[in-house]
C-alpha cells in the first residue's frame, strides 16, 4: 500500500552544516536521499565515465574518475560546469526518483532530498517545502578548512559559484541558523518539522510519549 508523498528539500552553502541536519533528520526517522552520494555512484557507471572522458579528456584513468582533474577541468568556467551537469544530472535525478518511489512504497509520507545546488538548479518548485541551513561566512570557511584542507581562497571560489545566502533565504521555506551548538540546531530542526507538519518515526514516538 502506498501513501501520498510529500517532498522536503534540504540545501545550504558550503560549510553551512547541511550534512549535520541530514543526520538529524535521519535520527528522526525520515528518509533522506543524498544527491551527492548518488552523483558519486553515477560517476562510476561506464557509460557516464565515457561521456565525461569525451567532454573532459584525461579525467578518467583505468576506468576510474580522477575527481581532482575533473574539478579542475569542469569548474573553472560556468559553461564547462553546465556540460558536466548535462551529463550527470539526468542520471542522478533518475536515481533519486527511483529511491523516492521505494520509500513511498514502504509507507513514507515525507521524503527529504539533500541537494547542494537546489536553488541554483531551479528545483525548489519540485518540493512542498525547502529547509535552508546557513551560518556566517567565516564560520563556514573555518569548518571547511578543518575538514577538507582546502585553502581559504579555494573555499571562497566555490562559495562564489553558489547563489548568495541572502537570495537563498528569500527562497527557503525555513532557514536553520547553524551558528551555535548541536543541541540548538536539533531544537530548530524539531521546530521546523512541527511547523511543516512533517511526519516520521520521530513524530510517532513523540505522540506515544506525550
């Protein structure tokens, strides 16, 4: 038996804490589909690898994608990024749709899609609501430096390729302020889910304990 599906989008700029919020949502029993994880799987498929190598020579070596080489070749100019997106995005969306169908068939009433460039790709219209995770720029830069080893200049360059946070805030249904501790962020997640009427195992447990 299937249920009516509601879609919740999750997005945020680099270093904002989107993965942390995704983990909190999973803890609350919600199905979270990770577009980045699906993209990594897509770029292991021979057909996709062949298309990438044709568009960006010397980025596939012995059947394995050289991600650093691809990043250097594809992300320096917007028009080249569009070429890569045209190769990978349709396949990623197909995988996300299939996983969404599986979740719905299993009885999920809400499914979260974790998409870094949700607003940039104009996908907000596909969701019942969108959660934006945000944090001050300097906080985001420091987080990324600590976890990745990227330089400040590299982080700023990546951030500049994304939609400005102020514009994302205007488009989002709810913005989560990730400038404090984890407990504070978790409270904001709970408040957002309650406001949106999002149901999951978390809400069932809360009702049974009330």
